[in-house]
C-alpha cells in the first residue's frame, strides 16, 4: 500500500510518502509560506526524489482536523481533486487521534491528546485503550486546558494517563499538573512534523477499509469560524 499523507492543519504541517508502514520521504512546512503556495511544490519535490506519482499511489491520506480553517481547506481541497481525477480512496485523519499512535510500547489505559488552539484554548480528546490501539471517549472538542484536565481527572478515576502533545508547556503551567504527575500521569512530547504518526494511522485505515471518497470528504473544524461567530452575533443583534 503506497500512499501520500497531507497535513495542513496548522503551521506545523507536512507531506510524506509511505510504502505500508515505511516512511519513504517527508517534507515539513518549516516556513511562514501559506499552504496555498507551499503545498503543491512540496508534493512535487517529494515525487522528484522517488519513482512514484499521484496516479501510481494506492490512496491519499489527509489530516481533516481539528485545526486552522484556511490550512485545512487547502489540504482537503487538494486531496479531493486528486481523488476525483485518479479515482483513489481517501483516509481522512484526526491529528488528535494520530497523536495516540507511535512506535513506543506503553501500557497506560488512557491517552489524553491536545494541541494549542490559540485564544487560551486547546483542541483535545481523551482515548481509552482498545486492543492494540485507542478509541475516543466522547468527541473532540475545543476548550480550556484546565477544563479538559478536569474531565480527564474525572474519567481516569485514579488510573494513569499518558498526555501526548506538541505543546507541553501549557500542561506544565497548570497548577494541578504536579498532582497529576505525582499520581502517575506521564507527559509525552510529540515533536512535529506529525507525518510518521499520521502515516501509521492512515495505514490502519486503508488496511481496515476505513476510507471515504472525494464527495464525502469533509473537515472536522471543531471550532466555528470567525465568520460564523460574527454572523450569529449580528443576527442576534438584529432580532433584538
């Protein structure tokens, strides 16, 4: 199974080529350049260093969220176009779910993953061990880290939790973190780019038939766009 992974969820994105579980090549988004101008040249550079092509791949994987509205739209629109042209399946991936996937052996029953969402909020989700992977306990959300930590504490009921994030300072700055760490919670730094984790998750989706098509592919923004928020406020004001 040969496939490409596209991650444009935030500035720490990347594109990568995989052959089953083998990471063939990766290019990280390490500049301030917009994804609208960076993505396709980066993909072309990946293929220039391999004997593969979009048409020759077995499928396409894309991070569907949560993350930046603008970034996600670029990635999803691009992959939709590829799938329509080449009639390939799409693996739509959650970056939060991908953070639970790694090559390390761990036995914690719960994993809490979060990413800085700005505005003093995080994109977050809690997962419970299920077989060799993890299943979500509830939906992904955008919330304050303090509120998410309270939810994790309630769900954990004293069990150890592995916290996976690329933004560890946010957790370490919480007043309750020393208590969490003292009760067996572990902080696991997920370094960008996240291509490796996303690729492992994508491989499982392709293997298990958990794919979609171009028509059904959609973003998981979690948080409403500013335009929606402002529209709701204006509409509420006009009705008063």
